[in-house]
C-alpha cells in the first residue's frame, strides 16, 4: 500500500487511467475484429469496417493507449489484408 499522500494519489490516478485504457483497448479490438470478419466474408464491402478500425487505432495512439508505430503497423496490416482480399 501507498504510504504517502502523493503515492495514494498516484495510485488513484493509475486506476483511473487503467480503466480508461482498458475501455479504449477493447474498442480497438472490437473494431479490428469486425474489420477482419468483413474481409473474411466474400461479397461484402469491408471499406467501412476498415475505416472504423483505422480511426479507432489512430485515436488510441493519440490518447497514448497504443504506441504510434504499433497503431501504424496494425493499420498497415489491415490495409495489406484488404488489398489481398480485393485481388482474390
């Protein structure tokens, strides 16, 4: 347990941040999963799902939940999968 007032405050802050980060990370996971499912189904138009996933990843990166390069890498992989699916 925290011994000082400042340590107690930092602990409270870390709990709040953790809760926020968990929520944002969950939203990102959901968006990416739906984009991957849209790519997997044939005949569908996955552009909206890809846009939503890209937006969620960029927002998470801007909030500091994900590293900027991590978000960029994931967006790139989704785009690569989309182009591969479009070719097939």
